[in-house]
């Protein structure tokens, strides 16, 4: 089959193979007409042998065949002229057709998808575009039939609202199917789920959130959604219809938490109901469209044995850290972004006896402790007037009055580091927190910097004395080149000599190479050093297997 287009008197003819061709001004369209009078996804053209069928996709200005508006699929015979906006098109058999009568129109250069201007990584699956168009039409019909305001006034809870929406969507889809208006190849059950997720939940993200192999989701605008699987980034086939759809998902995430995102506050930290961490940033700061980053946490709480199986650490390291928590040593978990600090902090907290009162302080509540006596505190951002903020530092100060046995701070990133060190030095032993740092030695520098951020003009030596007295163990975790996470150092802070904090590595990971499959090869082993406080364990009647400290 041949397609001839005429715009502004300029004719172009090309051959079309069998298949579906999306027509519109979007970059992903296989036949692109980049003009204001053409919708993003305007129409679908199906070619099968010598047969051609065109269908309008609920476009703003309509599609016309021989001057008549298209309603439903229309078979195109030789000589029929299709008009989309001010562009004329004709589909014919093997021989190129005669030139259709041209009208005044702006110049257009419709192109087949895959040309030089195609955005890399964007999909040109015509069925996806048809499915999305059907989904949008059903969504609009749902909004007409579902009186959200009335249901809210009547006190219908979220579960009831979702049930009502599901029933309405099912009715609409059944009507479409019974009238034969559902495009061929679209599963009505899948369409029903997609519309429900778009209207009531997190739209296209629901499928990725349910996929246990996905560790992180990165939405870079409506058409590009990346995921991390097994430590590797890959482009998913998930897409949103437009920027407004992404913004709607962001609003659904942050609204229940009492947080906001708008032009005056264009970024926000939040969490999902399962504790997964969410960051969102929108225009004018995000130039490529609304951006969402979701750090998923495993539905199953990891155990020390899981970490041994993953190769994150060894049995000896796990037993040593269990001993440190039991002896109420103050521990800092350090590492870079995505190295697994929060997961490791969750694991270490599992070693705390169930008889103790634990208070957690977080910016967005992510920790999931298994103990029965846990008090969870979460920071609060300022309201729209810039008032009412409650910071991590405020909460750390407050929790000291709440009779804690253990204080766990999700992350120290500012002046709260001073209050955390003060708590560790005033009888609140066994505290845990995380810090962003490249190595155990860098943790000390980071803590000094954060203490200065508190506004207290303390001399460097005084800060280091606080750190040396407060911190017992630093455990550093890294994300390796193959995407795996490994504990690469467990370090003891032994004290202060002069102005220098003295530290000794107890366990380290030594990389020896990279395998043919790209996997990191190395060994996690003891350095032969023994903690200076090991006698405390013996004095408390704790039997310590000294072989765990035996070096080579």
C-alpha cells in the first residue's frame, strides 16, 4: 500500500507495510503531523494487504473522510481522501495514486517512526497508543458518572469509594464491549484494571510496585520510566499519558501525608503506605517533566542469614554486629546513595531485645521494626504559610524526654548530628543512625561538618572529643560495580590522640577482580584486630567466639 500526503501543495508518497500506524503530532507517532490542529494521538491507520481502515482516537478536531466526520472504523477505498487538520492523505494499492486536490495548509512533513528526530528509547507500539486512548475515554466517562463530591459528603470511606469506582468502570467497559466499540486486541479485564489504577491508585506504577524484582522506580517525565532490577537500570514499557497524569499520581502520594507540592514548593519527600521512599520534583525545577523516584523496600524483612546468602557480609560479621547491639554500642551505618543503609539499619535494629523501648526519628517514616514497644516519630514540613515545621533536630531533642532505651535516627544530615552525639554521650547507649559518607574515615569529617551546621560555634577538638566518646562502631556499605551491595568495612572508633580520632578496621572486604559475567570477586574477612571493649562482654557473662577475629 502507498500513502500520499499533501501539505501546502507539497506531495510526498511512501510505501506502507502491513500493520498499525498511529497518526498525530506526538514524537512516538509513526505518521507524525506536528501541527497545533492535530492531537497528540489523533487517529489510527491499519493496513492489511490491500485493505486500509482509519479510526479517530477521540481527537479534538476530528478526522474526516471525503468531508464526513469519522465515527468508528472506516474502510478506505481507492480515491477516498482523509483530512486531519489541514493535511490531506490518500491510501492506495500498489501503484502510487494521483495527487489529491490540495487546500491551503501549513507545511507538514509526516514521517515514519524511527527517523532521525525520534527520541531514543520511546515506544512506537500502536496497540499501546490505542489502549491508552481507550483508557482515557473510559476515565472521562467515569468522572461523569462517579459523583466524588457527593460520596465524600455522605462519608464513604476509601474502600467503599474504590469499590464503587470499580463497579462503574466495569459497567462502562461492558457497554463498550457490547456495542462493539472496543478496538480489537485489547483485553477488557486489563483495560478495566488500568483505568481503575489511573483513577484511584498510582496508575501505570501499580504494576511496577507489585513486581518484587523491581528495587527502584524512576519516572523521568510521562514517557520514560526506568527501573532497577538486580542492580541494573533498564527502560520499562510503562508510560503515562501526559504530565498531568504524573502530577496526579504525585498528589495522591503526598496528600494523605499532609505534604504539598506546587510551584512555590516544587519538590517533596514522602513515602508510600508500605514505607517505600518517594521523592518528587516538578516544574519549574524539573525541565524534562514531573519526576518521581521511588525506593522500594522488600515486603519481607531481611535477616542476617539473607545477607550472608546475598554475599553482603559473612557469618562472623553478622555475629559480631549482633554482639555490638547486645552490648549497647553506638553504631553508625554509612555509605553512598542506594548502598542499602536503611535496609542494614532495619536489620541491625532486629538485634535489639524485645524488652526495650525504642523511639525512631525519621524525615519520612521508612523503618519497620519488629519489636512490640516502638514509638515512631516523623518530621513535618512547613505549611503553605511557611510555618509549623518540625525538624529532625526538634524530634531528637523531644525523644530524650520520652524515656527511650534506644534512639534510632533514620538519617543524620544536618544539625541533628550534634543532638544525636549528645544523646549518645548522656546515657542513651545503643543508639543507631545512618550517614552519607564514602568511607569510615569520612564519617568523622561528615559528623564534624554537620555539628557545625547546628549553629554552635564549637572548636574542632571539642567536636572530635564528642565523636570519639559517642561513636563505637562504624559499619560502611557500598554498592559495587555489578549492582550488588556489600559491607566493605566494620571499623571501631578507639579514641582520641592529640587532635586525631583513632580508628581500627575489624573486618574489611578486599576485591580481587571481576568475573567474566561482570560479578565482583572478593573476600570479606577479619583484619586480626580485636575490639578494645571485648572484656566487657566477658565480664557480663557473654561467651565470645574469638575465632571470628582471627586474621589470615
